[in-house]
C-alpha cells in the first residue's frame, strides 16, 4: 500500500480510538461488505433497531446533536470528509483496511473465477466430438462438475479430461465396464457406481432412460436406478452384467453369419424357446430381416405365454419376445435392434397397474403398438383378482385407466391365452 495518513503507528492508534469502539462495529462491518462486493463507499447506510450505545457512538463521531428513533443512518461522504479533515485517513477504504486488514474484492474474485470456469469449458468443447456438445453444456449449467471437483478448476479440468477420454471410446462392442475403465483410465474401478467419471459419463448416455418410472418404494427405486444404469451402458456397447437376466424369445430368426443368428434359427426351426444374453446381443449381434421373421414381432409380459405358444404352436407361432416383468437390459437391447431393423412391434401385458407401466415403457422406448391391450379388450374379459397399487394412465388409450378403475379387477395374460395364441398362428391377419 502506498504511504497514507494512517500509515504511522500514531495515526493507526488515533483511527482505532475513533472508529474502533463497539458502538461502531456494525458500521465498519457494513463498509467491509461494501468493499468485498465491489460497491463504492458512497450514499447512506442505515441500521434498523439501533441501540442507544450505537446511536450515541455515531452522533459523537459525526459531531451532531443526539438523535432519536429506532433507525440510525450515516452519510458516507460526510463520514469520509470528517475523517479526512481530522487527518486520520485519505478515504474510507483506507480506514477499513487499517482497522480490519486487507479486504478482498469478492465480486472481482468471483468474476475472475467465473471467467476461469468458462475458459475451462470452452477449451473442452473445442476438442470434444460434436455429439457430446449438448452434454457438456448441460453439465456446465447444472454445476455438477463444480460439486464433484470441490469447486477446484484444476481438479475439474482433470476430471473432464478423464471423462472425455471415456466418451471418445464410445460406442464399444460388448466391452465389460471394468475393462473399459482399466484400458482408458488405468483403474478397473474408475467407472464403478458413484465414481465421479462414471457420474459424468452417465449424464451423457442415460438421457433416453431418465424419465422412466422408478417405483413406489426405496427398494423399487434403487432397483430401477440400477436397471437404468445397466441399460444406459448397454446402449453404448458396455456390459455390466453380461450373462444374467437374458431375454426369452420364440421363433425369432436371425442371419446365418453370426453365431447368435444361427442359434436363433436352430431353436426357431424346432419351435423351441431361446434365451439371448447381453453378451450375445453386444458381442455377436444377429442381423434381423423381415423376410426371415415376418413384419411383426409380438411382445408379451409373462413366460407362460411363450411356453404355451411353444407347446401348442411350435414352429407355426409368430415370433414372440417376453419381457418377463420389467424389461431387462437384454430385452431393451433386443427390442431396440428389432425396431431399428424396421419390424412392427405389438405388445400385450397384464391388465394391472404394473402391466400398464411396462406397456408405457415399451410403447415410448420402442414405438410398439398395443396388442389386444386396450379398454375394449379389458372390458370383454374383466373378472380377475382385485387391482392394487396406484392407477397409471395408459399412453396409448386414454379410456383404459378409467375402465380399470371402474371395474377394479385385474386381467392377467393367462386369462386370455387362447386369444393371444390365435393371433400368433401363421394364419392370423395380425401376422401378415
């Protein structure tokens, strides 16, 4: 600091005696906050509900008659002129720093910090593939990078570099998650659930699944979040659980070049159900053609339907995929592949609230149409067990939920099995 009036020990003591009393502490604190916020020390500051000691201290400082009232005001220009005239300081900011120490301009510091954060994201955007630009803008706006990096710009830069290194490897083709983490980040656990890089990568790849219903209980929500995580990684060819929870299919034909396709064809020729794992669908995905399979693939909720179709119809059944309750990652992968290949998907499930929830998911994700799964077919067969749980609107039929609420009964697929099997015969108009 340059030489000032208050630079000598004597002047500092005089300034302390003038402004350092308890009754003026509020005023010094107010001036310090003004400086921290980059505001000029001008105008009037007011203290509401001032004590007698505070009022007396200000009146004596400014040499004015005793004041009254509950509100106490100080004109800062007048105060500065008083202190300068007494040769205590050149200005108020000098007085504050002499008594309280150096004051950081927090506004300027914040502006500088914001500039460094903007520069960080601008730099990453310049080297990032355009398909991830929207993700980068989203995480910048959300502040998640600041939170997981402890608001440390340098740490945030390293975190983004590691995240971008993973994104640059996507999509994979059936790569285990631990292998991707080890080869890209040097740590096989770096992409485990809850790890910072994994959190940011999931923000980039999980958007299609982010609005799925999570469930009504903590356990159900935790299970749904785990499934969403597996599905999100699977959409970019990364496997978390490659062999468990395969998808059950019947008479679904594939190509002759892939092992998975040939396996499907062998089962289809015999009219036997087949299970496909995530590993098969990612590492050796079959190619589907409507000339081999037909234009429509039917989807049911319960394995009972698949078993009955295999037993009664065998090779004559139309192709059938079973979700077996909530769709697994393997189910999601298979239906995505079928929809991408141009097949028409037709879904039937239980007429209960869980079945409607699954139906909404299949319709929204894969563009499936309802298969005997509307209000008219519900009313025709109404008479099962009582409905439980919270009502859910069917996205494909606004009349279905009201009809179910009025009847209050569930209709499970086993109750309409004969009609479903009739639709699956090769002579059904739905198949052609």
